[in-house]
């Protein structure tokens, strides 16, 4: 079984995939934001969200200890807590919890084709309180640009998959995919207060995405069978550069 991150990594660079790299890897500070948002929803799903602000601060502090254990100064920790609170409040302005209620976190449905079995990775599934109800899925990424909307062919595959899964709610339930990212904390401009998510969304199933998905599966299979050779890799930021033959 192939995960979405593995599939995308192998299409980007088969060598990176072989070295167990991940092009969807997020930074420590992004992890604090993304995991904290998911944990707030988990408390909500378990009916354990009693005091939003208090519970949020507790979650953020635990995640700072988990993802940024090397932070030593009180000043840095306080900065990261207030940075995270500000950004997470921005998130809940986009998806107010009174309108968008959670159905699931870390949802991973499988799509099987004649070539591969692919585990899709969906950080959140929300249902919008509207008439008719609408399903939203939120995917947290290291970086989001408009380019994703046109080129990530898995958008259409995810929409189709969720329409089938939630067809019991309505036979043609609207589904919208959202990709969100925040820049990592820099610890440099600590007085900055204006933060925002980069956000793209789509609710359309495109024929071209389906064609591209088929071509990508063939490319993936080809790359498994042949040795990856390139003369020189210009990606100086690659996390596996030191281990890579081409770096
Ligand atoms: S250095 Fe370049 S070729 Fe090597 S794994 Fe990274 S992206 Fe791939």
C-alpha cells in the first residue's frame, strides 16, 4: 500500500522516495499548528472541549514540548505560544466551529486501481451546516500556492472518493477540498501580529486530473523498475542531499 506522500515524493524524485524522504514533510512549528488544530477537533468530537482558550493553550504547550523540545528560553516559548494562538485563531475564522463541525481527523481512505492501491491522506473532514450540507476536507501542507489547484490531480480523486463515502447523506453531496499552509515560525520578528494562511480550494472533478492520475501511476511503476540517474541535482534544500548520490 502506497501513501499519498510516498506517491507524490516518488513522482517528484524517485531517489528521494528511495531514501525515505517526504516532499510533504512540515516543519516543527508547522506541526505545532496543524496537530493542535486537529487535537481541538478531537476534543470537540469526544465532547471534551469545555473552555476553548484554556484547552487550546494546553494543547499548544504540549505540542511545543513534543515538536520543539530544544527550545530553552522562556522568551522563545512565550513567543511560540502566542504565535500559535494567533494563527490558530485565524484558522477558526476561516472555518468557524459553529458552522463547520468535524466528522473525522487523519482520515485515510484507500483508492485502488489496476496499477496501485493508494492511501489518500486527509487531515480533517468537516461538514458545513448549510442546506444542502457540504463536506469539506482540509489538507495541511508545508507550502501552498495556486499552482496546486491546477496541478494536484489527486484533488479530483479525493472529491470523487468522498462523494462515494458520504453518498448516504445525499446522492450528489457537494465536496470541497482545501489546502492550507502557514509559514514556519522565524523567531526573528517577534512583534509581528498579522498572520494568515495560504489557502486554495476546489470543488470540481476535472477530466484532465483523471488522465494525469493514470499517467502518474504508470510513471510510478516505471520508476520502480528502472534505475534513477540524473547528472546533477540542483535542489540544494533537499533534506536527503547528503545521502543522495546525485546531490
Ligand atoms: S538531492 Fe536531488 S536527486 Fe537527491 S534525493 Fe534530493 S531531490 Fe532527489
